[in-house]
C-alpha cells in the first residue's frame, strides 16, 4: 500500500484493557522513522482528551496533543464552530470538554454516551428538540463496549432510538462518520486517499474510513472476531496486528 | 366491503383526548344491530385494562371485558402461556397486569413503555439478557404519543435501541405486530380475511392489520395527517370517520 500518512485506532490496536499490545510502541517508532505522519482516532467517550494522553504516555507511547483525535472533543469543537447551543447528553467525566458552550435555550442535541445520565426524561427532552428541527451530533454508533465484567450499552442504540422517534438522521462526528477522519487527514495536510486507517472494528474503523475516502486496514486484535474480514469494504485488507499493518505501510 | 367482524382502535377513532368522537356510540350500535361482532384493540400502555373499560363505560360506550384487547394484558398473557420469567420494563400503572409472573432469574425481556423507569441501567440490564438469547416482547413500535403539552417519547424508540444493541429482532405483540390481531379474530371465531380493522394510524393499525391478513380502513380523525392515504397498503381504503367506516361495513 502506498500512503503518505496513517490514522490508527487506540483500543484493540495499540492497547488492550489498559496494556500496550505487542509491537505497538515499535510501530509508531517505525512510522516516525519513515517520516510518515500519524494520528490516533478514538470514539472513547468516558475520558477527556487529557486523560487519554496521560494514559498513553504512562504506557510508553509518547503522543502529542495534536496527534490525538478523541471524538467528544471533536464534537465540542464542531458545536463551537457552528455556534450551536447544545442540550448535552454526555458522560460526566467528559463534561469539561464542552466548557464555554452556551447551553441555554438549546438548538441542538449532543449525544456522547451519558451512561447513568441517559434516562427517559433526558431522551424525551432531546426528542422534543429534534422534533423542533434541532440537529443531533453524536459521538459514534457503537452498539456496546467491553465493560469490567461484560459488554455494556454504548451510545449507538440511543442514537438509533432518537433517529427513529424524531424521523431524522444524526450527524455521526466520530467513527464511522466522516468528520473526524477528514479533520485528521487535514491536520496532516493530506488528502484522504493518501492516508490509511488501521483499526480492529470492521464497521466503525475500516468501513467508515473507506467511506470517507481513506484506505482501510483491519487488524486481528482487540474486538476483531473470526469472519470479520468477510465484511471488509472493497480495497481494504486484513492483517494480523499493528506490526503487520505498519510493515505494509513503511 | 364484505366482512363478518370488525376490529377498532380506540384513541383517535372512538375517542379523542378523553371525549367521545361524533358517531362513535352510534357506530358500535350499528354493528350490534347488524350482528357484526367487534373488538377494540389498543396499544395504550399506561393504563390497565380495567381502567380503560371503566373510562369507556363512563363515556357511554358499553364494552365487555372480552371485547377489549389492550396490548399490555396480551403481552402478559403471552409471557404466562410460554412460561417466561420476564425482566419487566413496564409503566408502574400497568404493573398489576403482570401479577403472578415469576420474574426471578429472568429469561425474557418485556418492554411496555416504562416511562420514568426506563433509564440506562434498566436498558443495559435488558441488553445483557438479550445478548444471552432472551426474547424481547414489546407492546408496540409507536414513536411518540400526544402528551398533555406536546408529543412524548413512546416505546418504539426503546425497542429499536435494544434491537440495534443486541443485533436481534423484537416480537411486537401489540399493533402493528400480528399477535393481538390474531387473538382478536380468534376470539370472534373468524378468519383474519373476514375481519376489517378500523384505525387512525396508517402504520400500526392499517398496515399492521393488512400484514396480519385483515382488511384495512383508515379514518381521517385522531392522529391522521394529510397524505397518510398515500401510504395505505394495497386493498386498504380511507374514509372520513368512524361513521363512514361502519357505513362501509354493515
């Protein structure tokens, strides 16, 4: 594959359950050595950008702030850029990302995994705003995530609920939506076609990237399950792990 | 139209905002006079069967218990008949319908408009059961209902959320599902093809009935909106109100 830059998912590609996956640090070093710029793209919606950076550093992955695209921060930036006054359905731990936004008399809904804050009243309030024409900005479409003991509900089902209720379509800012892919490529000064996305989620990472014009690489780590490669979009490839993915690229 | 029995929706067909619609009482009398048996079918999920009967009687519509099919009661009967131990997401006001069901170590999920009881924890609990293979019995697919001041979220969006999360399909017991239509026809000793359904909801009442083999009549009262007749299934008809519907049938 011929690329001029790389986007990478974090969980399941570079890390797993708070540990570094084998070859992750070496892979980023190899990209640096080949002068290939890279960005990390995550839909994680229960930790602020600063906490993710701190964790990566503590694991031995030196990542600069401008190399990390965390979907909640991107959602907040989009709301600011468009002058929206969002009704916030967000996890308490990432509320600070939305500091400075005027949320009075809301004219938009932002849905970033509110967890315990998601209840009938808050969803009904969001529904009323959507019915009145407000846009819905959502962090992603993930169905569930690996919790401490079992899979737990992620934000996607609540996006689907509100879309169905109000008869409208959400703007998915994080993966598999286009917005975060486009911002990451633009931050490297590259066209999407010159960038490959490496991920363990065939839908959000790989199909989303290909739909946004990037090249796609699926790794057989993290949430990868046997047979996922049957659902690869045309042109995308599947390799064993991050080391194999980077070997394809440098 | 040639029929041997009739099913009717209540809200928007016979009543509106707690009042009788013009011609409603006369319509039921005309069916009785023509010796056409009839059943009332409602997805109302915030009032028990007994309260619905009492309200109809107080409005001057003498309805016998066996003539009323309220979806929550039908859901409860289905759970009992199948020996299910449901995890109940139901409105507090209809909890009594589920009396006697063993709900320990649940092996099914029942979703009947829990309103304030629907929150992240309860939906996540339902999700875990569905992932483990439990069936999801839902009262209906309604997107919203007319609340006191505005449209409010109904049960349908939560069905869609759980279906998306767990990658499975709910059994819709009330309209537009087949189960309640089939039970109503069976209670009159009639084949579905010999029964017409009269409703104001082109999807839940009319398309649902036609999919279950009944004939379909849409009335231009209640939640009917201009243009709904464009979405009628083949063979179904649209008339102004309950009086016109019954005139077609007797």
